[in-house]
């Protein structure tokens, strides 16, 4: 095999490994990520593609006292029932999409031995979203106010690049739509004006490998269910 072929094989194996290893982590160690590694990860994520190279994402990373304040405030806001979304969200999925949603939730609760009728414990697990699953860091992803669906897709590509880069560096993450339900208090506490609109956030840090919730593995649809190859 030529040197180029060997390099391609190594690269392919590395990318496949990272893709297979990335998963949503819901329990983290109380161990901050060094600032130098944070900057490295976010610099690499900046290589993400975007329409006309607009790079429309606005990224705010919360750690330390800032994250601690959010960790205290968000559960109270969530329990009050008050929400404020910068972008609409339809939580009711039809057909197979709902089946996948239910399957993921059932596996999550089963890992903690929580029965379907135990509504209180299920609610407490959900509230961990607003405690950032104990993570030492969270990143909030915003769009400038005049951008829309096309640019939101760009932010999605940025988020995937970020999560894969975190995985490649021994870190874990969990993308959280739930954080977008409280855009008002998050922007207020981060000092962000209405010129930015919150899409969602991610909790991230070093995974707690001993936590049963991190053993959850959800299925993926078969290729034939989602892709059509036209010849």
C-alpha cells in the first residue's frame, strides 16, 4: 500500500472510531477542562462549513461561577412552567419519529431502573438537563436575529463538529434542546441582548464512565430506511 493509501486508511479508521464513540453523555466528572484544551477544541470546531462561509454561529461558553449561577436559576425557572423560546419547537412527533423518541426515553429510564409509573423520578431525571448533568462546562449556540432556517442548519453542522472534536479529545457532550426553552433567563445572565437568538446548548466535560446512565446506547435506523441511491 502506498503512503497515501496508508494515510487514508488511518484517517478513515480514526473518523469511524470517533463517530461510533460519540454519544450523549448525561453524567460528568467534577473536573474542569483546561483552558488550553477548551481553546483548542473550539478552534478546531471553527473549521465547520457554512453557507457562503458566513459562519453565522455565536458561541458562549459558561464555566465556573457563571455556570453555577445558571445551574441554580434554570431548575427554578423550569419548575415554574414559564418558558421563552427564540425559535418555535413542536414537541409532538408523528409515526416512526415518535417511536424512536419513546425508545430512547425508555432505555434512558431503564438504565436507572426507573419504572414508567414513577413520574417523580422521571421528572427529576429530566430536570438534570437544567443542572447540566453535573458538567463543568456548557456552551450556548446563538444565531444573529436576522438569520433563519438556512443558517440554523449551519449551526447544526458546527455543533456536530464540536461534539466530534470533544470526543476525539476524550471529552463527552450532550446537546440539549431543553436549554432553548429558557432563552430569556440565559441571555439575561450571560449579558446577551435581543440581537442574538438562542437555538440550543450543550453540556460537556469529562464523562463519568461509572454512571449507569452513560451505558445507554440507542439504535440507529437502517440505511435503507433513510437513504435512497439514484443511479
